[in-house]
C-alpha cells in the first residue's frame, strides 16, 4: 500500500509543518438571518536561495485558496508567529444560499483551478426549527493514492470464497470500506491521523480497531449471511497493513517548486455552527459548553465521496 502510506505520511508532515488550514464559523439568529466567518491560515514559505515568490507553486495562502469574492465581505489580516492569516466576514438574509465561499485550488494550475468547493443552505424549516447544511464536493482529478493498490485488492479477493470475489463485488466492497475508513483517518468521523503523529503505536492499534467494524458492516451489507466471520477477519487483517511512519530520509516530496501531485498538500478544515434553540439532530460533534456543532477533517476526506455537514435545532413555541 505504498501510495496510501505516502499520502498518510504527507498528511503527518502537514501536521508537523503547519499546512494551510481554514476555520469556518456560521451563526444563525432567531429571525433566520445568519453570518459567516472564514479564517484562512497559511504557513510561511522558506523560499530557496535565488528563487522569487512568483516561482513558488506550493501551498501559500494565496495560491492554495480562491478567497471569497463579491460585495458584502469585510476582511482583515492578522499576524501570528510563522503564520499568514486572512479573515472574511459577512451577514446573510433568511433563505440565502451561498456557493463557493470556500474554494481550494490546485497550487500548480492557477486561479481558475478548483479541487474542492462548498455550498451552504441555512435557515428556518418551520416555525420552530432551524437547519444548517453545508456540502463539500471534490471537483478536481481523483487522487489515486488514496485507494489500495491492486495487489492488496487481489489479496482481499483471494481471502473471500471464490463465488463472492467477482470484480463487481470487489469494487463495491473496497469502495464501501475505504470511504468510511478514510473518514476515520482524515475526518470528520475521527482524526486518527493526529494519533499517528503523537503516538504512532497507539495510532496504529486505533486504526485496526476502527477498521474491523467497518469491514464487518460492509461485508454483511454486501454478502448478507453468505460470508463467515473467519473470512471477514482475514479481509480486515489484509487491509489493516497500514504503517505510516515519519522515518528520516523517507522518499516524500517536500520541495515547494515544481510539484506535480494535486494531493501533496492536504488542507485542514474546521467547521462550526451555532443555531437557535437545542440541537435535535446532527452528524457532527456537539460542544456541551457552547451548544455549537463542529466538524474537523483533511480536505482529502472529500476526495472519495462528497461530505455533508448537517445540524437541526428546535426552539420553544412562542
């Protein structure tokens, strides 16, 4: 699984080096109006000697994002040690839908390129209920390094009963397992990547622990009672062979000039929303102290499947 290991290692390096990241905050008022704040952070670029800023095609703040456009945005810049920060704020009316106030670009392809875009719908859905829905969609080329290599897929097929290991079944099984598994590694279901950085041995065990129920559920849904527990365990053992380690001298591209891979620079994304009343349904995490709902992930978590962030609240009847 060399391709995936390299991708995970790059994500680890992103955590270590301070990659580009975005914090998106949405606040909905009782009258249905709402506001957005987007904070873009980028690490400084250590330009090599004799290289100008115009020659650098890596993830600077300006070439990693297409910043929010149009009238109505208030902007300000802030400084933190080692970070460039731009903040965009705007208020919206009840029923407004916002498209592409968050756009991640391919650093090599210029201002018109897009890898990831969003769409936001916010507002009352009844007299007492308010909904927030934000969809993240990957619109760039698929980063093939995220998928298991063919040799691994062949091992999984060999571990299954022959009558189940058809190409169609294998495609469905691997896609089902891998989209959910990567969401445990890269968010928003969990960010096991952080464990791998802080405590690699603990992180690896957590990966195995999270992978098995995903494999079990995917096999049961696809094969029903036609597959045994022993076969499921063999599949999980094969797919759990992921050991990303930040070893010295690892062959990972870090030069910011003339990069050619569009998944080399994952972006850290964090979303939060505050709705009127009490949260009654969500696929995010609820902060018990503020009542906000939040999600965190790497941009690559969206590459295999669109990501939907959703929260529904209810206020007492007046």
